[in-house]
């Protein structure tokens, strides 16, 4: 099997997704990483996915109203912008910790240069800050802003708003999809910060003791070495 960037592609095996292998105790923080990395990915992706659904509704409604009534202007770009940024951040978190998840799953004993280790850490910190900014933005926009129509009187605006097939709420805080996106964004941020902290701790342990846990070193398949009367014996 080919070796790419020092990684043996033969190690990519479906049976490594089994619980016994994914959550084994042989490697330091392995079980914690497998759980927390997935939590960061899942919460952030769910937040951006539900936000995408809400964004799509507002975009479709905006297009429908402005095509039917060119004199009217639909103002909902605040939510569209916030949701668009949330999509970008969700994908970024999934990319960083999705990669970390699969690398640790398939190649837990891989060697990484200092520059690669630094890139992992910087990426973790950056996506943590980005996710916090996204969660705050989505929360503030959803809680305090509303869509509106200008260029016509109030009665016509209400009529125009009700005409399209999709009728998302004028007030974002009453839109279930927008609320769900906010609700999932916060645990997504917490899990992202936790994932970054775990990444730092894991690298520190790897540098000092290697990737294996105490249990892994004691019960590993590598032959134990004993010192007997000054002689090295393989057991």
C-alpha cells in the first residue's frame, strides 16, 4: 500500500471504527479525543446545517418578494450574513477536528514535525475564537433583530410577506430554525475549546512520553526489556 506524507494508507481500515479499537486505552487521551472531537464536529455542523435551512428560507422569500414587487426592498441580510459566517466556521471546525479524529484513529503513532504540531495548535485556537464570534453573532442577531420590508406601506408589506410559499418569521427569535442554530452553536463552541485543550495536552504528553498511555506502555505488544545482571534481555 502507498505511503503518503509518511502515513501508511494500509492503516485505513474499517475495523478501526469498532468501539474496541476506537476507544481502547492503549493511547493517551484516545477515548477522550474520540468523543470530544466528534462532539465539536457534530454540534457545529448541526448548528450550521439548521442555520443554512433558515438562511435558505429568507433568501427564497427575499427573491420572491423583490421579483414580484420590484419597488419593495426586503432587509434580512443581517441574518443571512450571520448564518453564512456560521456555515464557514462550522465547516472549519469539522475540517480541523475531523482531520485530527481520523489521523488519531488510523495513525496514532505517527511522527509529526514541530511545524505541523504548531499548525495543529494554531488551527485549534483560531477555530475556537471563530466559533465564539459566530455563536455571539448568531445569538445577538437572532435575539434582537428582525427582517423588514421598505419601499411600500405597512399594509402592503404584510401582504407581500405572506405571498411567497416560504414564510419565515419576521422576528428571528420566533424562527425555530434560527433558535436551533443558536442553541447548537454554544455547545459546539464549548466542545471546540475542549478539543483544542485536549490537543495541547496530547501533544505535551507525546513530546515527553510518546503517544501511548501508561496502560499501553505496560501492556503493549512491543517486547518488554528487562535488565538482568547488567545484561539486556528481551521478554
